[in-house]
């Protein structure tokens, strides 16, 4: 187990995770499992059957107040007015330059209530930013006084595995990015058909007691516990961005391949609108592309991307794909070098290794969640 500082926080599942002999690491101030049985078997379990992740470190910001949706519209580039109770939207918080402060999912619960699930490393930053933006509104922002369990159950067998355990509530009829309230082990919980693996599955928010019991029950039923290592390889195969690497406050949605969540023609003013409208009109100077290594060598975070020996960009994420058996990466390059088929090189410890721009995502599941 990796030694951690006194500042490290533990999730409600910590002792149960230790019982599974997980290898631990510090992540965003939390002591988290990086690996249980091994990265490859954990990765394969999610792709082929079902695996589960403790994601209780993520931030949960509850928002409520009159005209909630209308007052949040200025804070995001996505049109939240389209949401009905029980639906959610992946979106971003932006600075005036269009840079991404954080990416998150907003779950609309109706009755002027909603939940924003944000990244662990940016929870305090996001909370303070939102409080500042909402200080002259009637919107209230709260965090739970007791940390809930957030559990991601992912894979082709996720729904079938969980369905018999639900006392009340229908999770099988949920479509992608829909959510519902359930009763589990006698306690109320929240289930959404979302995930970060490229597979079907759900993310669940439960009181600590019910969450712990669910973890133990799923372990007993043979569900594979998975760590941050597999979570990273799974999300990268699906070309899902990681904040702090592929996204930050200097990257815009237009550059990062997230223009689909910017609804310029559907809504009025919002923070960063002018910058994004200019990029849509004039085009962007760089793009986040998918890269596949053509020979041995793995492109890692911060490795230089070269064109004819000259540095033109930087790798933001990279790994050896367990599913594809190839080294893959994401990175920013000039738009002129971003077309599929473009030949580039990666500087790996002073040596140049050939790479090629490929279509994203690198992997697409045969069992996607049903669309709305």
C-alpha cells in the first residue's frame, strides 16, 4: 500500500477495499485503490461482464431554488431548459475566454432541484466559483454533511446484476443519461445510467450503510472490483477526457472535441459565449486528436508531439490499450495536422517514434445503453 499523508481523505468503503487487498494511491487528496486483481483482468471484466468502482471521492453539489434552470443557464454553454425531471446533461463551466474550469454532469431532479457531480480535484474550486456566480440569486448550494457512497457498476451485465437487488424502482428502463430514485436495502438511493468506461452501466449514490452493503453483496456475487488504473485505460479507449490532463482552463470545448455540448443557437448569453462563437466562426488553431503508435513505444502524458522533427503539440493522455493491444493517446496538435491519417512522431525519452492520427473513439461498445 502506498504511504499517504495525514491530509489524505478516505471514502466510506475504505476498509472494505483494504479487505480486497487493493493497492492504494493518493488521488486528488483521497486514498484510492489503483488496482485490485490487476489492471488487465479488471479492464476485461468491464468490457466483457461487469466491474465496479468506488467513486465516492467525487464532489456532489446540490442546487435548489426558484427558477433553478433559468438561473443556471448563464453558467454553462449547454441548453439546460431541454431537461425534464429525471434527465441529465454533461457540460462544462467556462471562464470568459472559453477555457474549461471543470467538466461535470448536471442531474435535474425537478421541483427546482438538481445535482452537479464534479471532479474530486476541483470540488472546492467549483463550489467557490458557483457560490460567487450565484451570490445575487435565490439559488442555494449544499453538500451532504455525511459523505455518501458513489459506486459505478459498469459493463454489459451491470443492469442484470443490479436489478434483482433493487427493492423499489426500475433501472432497466433507464435510457442513457436518465436517472431515478430507488429503494435498496431499505434505504433511498439515486441511480443514473451514466459512466466513464465506454460501456453500459450505472452510477449510484447511496447512504454509507446501504453503499457498504451493496459493495459486500456484489463482491459475494463475483463482481470484479476495479481501481483507478482500469478506470483510466477504459475511459481512454472510449476517448473520454480527463480534467487536468486533456481539459483545463486554457482549452475550450471547440478545441477539445466537445462542440456538441455548446448550444450557441438554442440559448442566450452565457459565460464564454463570445470566445466560442468566434472559434465556431473562424475555426480553432488546435484540436485534441486520437493517436495510435505505429511501432513499439507508449506515448505518455506530457510527451512532445513532433512533425518532421519539430515540436507541434503535447500528449495529454496515453496508454497501452488492453482491448486493442495497441498504444493509444490523446493530444493537442495544430488543426492543419489534425486530419485522420496524418503522420506524426512522439518524442519518447529523446527518440522519435511514429504515430498516426486516428478516428475517435478508439473503442466502441457493441452494447451501448439505450438512447433517449
